[in-house]
């Protein structure tokens, strides 16, 4: 919870209710605090966030596949949409959250693209299938962003690079599903994307800048840093190669997001500046570290350390430089 600057201690656990807390790094609007499990710890204010008291809690996630993906999610009303997947010919219902069906095992595993055969692993096949669905959704997110940039009169170089980013996401989805096939023995294809209605392009420059800050500057930057860390730790050549390629391209997407926000700040007025500052002042999103650790077969604890390093050495300096410029 946010506390006054002059407050030097946190309220005791018995004085705090779940309703009085917010979730730092939360993924969408579907996380519910069920109970407060210990005493709070005071964190000082910084340039982007006020003084906080943080408590250990139990959280119920009503939509576990919301906006914790490494890339840019496709959001409608705060919920991340992804397509259902065809595995072995079956087409599950499209979803707006919830776990993807696991890729079923069966049949001989083909050789990996880069070095040797990958062992059958049902859990990792499902994790890479989910990753592919998230990357596939990023194609829709960048396509919508291109239309929104056109609506607010963005320069051509931003439109060009957003279109390139969408093509990168197609490649990411293909690579993820190829690894899912190698771990699970079956091909995977996306079903129809579950748009809930027509895609209207009705956006202000302030709203576009806020979304670019949240989904790109924050989400994609930290995601790219974590994927690079996972790639450095991964031992399987095929997995390492995919992670390295994704990390490099997601890093370019993160830089693109900072370019979009910087252009909006130069072009817009006080409403844009206020929207961007509010985006950075809110709890910063974080990728699903456990899921990434499963895909890369690395220790989650190492990725948590990488996440902390990414916030301190990448996100905070980049954000400070954006506002300084």
C-alpha cells in the first residue's frame, strides 16, 4: 500500500485488510488478494513511485494467462486475448484466459533445428505452446498499434518498424510451436483469434503513449532482459538459439516503444506527459518467471535475480533518460 512520506513504519498485519492493498507487478485485473500473511516492510519513495509498505499475501489468479507474457499482449478491457490451439486436429474453444490444453505426446520426436534431439517433456511442450500463443497475440497487438499510430499522425519510420515487429512476432510464434512439437511430438496451429468485437481505432495520443509505456517500455524491456538471461543459462542448443533470437528482437521492440513514447512526449502536451508519468508510477508489470524457467529448463531463482538486475540496471536508467530527454 502507498503510505504518506512522513510515515516511518508499516501498520501491523492485524490492521491491514486485503482490500487495502494493491498488487505490485500484477498481471491484469484478475488477481485477488485472499489473505495477508505477515508484517509489512517499508520501501522508500523514488522518482516513479511513492513510499510503500509491502506485505506477504496469498493471491488467487482468476485469469492466469492475462498480461504476463514476454512480448506485447493483445488487451481488450484489461484482459489479454490469445487464440486456442489445434493439437492433433482438435480445436479447443478460444479463450480469454485460463490454461492452454497441454500438447499431447505421441509419435517419434524429430531432430531439433540446432543440435540433437530434444527429450519428450509434456510440461515443456505445453509451456512452449502457451508461449507461441502469446507471441501470436503480439502480432495482433502490433497490428492494432500500427493503426493507432496512423490515427495520431505518427512518422513513417515508426509505422515501418511496428510492422517489422509484427513480423518478428510471427517468427517467434513459429519457433515456440516448433519447440513444442519437438518436446511433445505433435504439430500445433492457432485457431481463430477470439476478438470480442470489431477492432475500432479510437485512441488519443495520451492513451497510446500510456499503453506503449506499460506494454512496451516496461513489459517488453524486462521481458527481453529475462529471455536473454534465460538464453545465457540454457544448455540445449535448440532452446538457446530460439531464446537468443527472441531476446534480440524483443530488445529492439522495447527500444521501439521508447521511441514511440519519446515522439508522443515531444508531440503532445501536458496530458501526454501526465499519462506517461502515471504509466511509470503504477506498479510495474513482470513476466511469468516460473513459465520462462520451465521453457528454458533453468532455475527460477536465477531469473528472479536477473529480473531485479533488469529493473535496477536497465529499466530505471532507461526511464530516467526518457524523462530527462
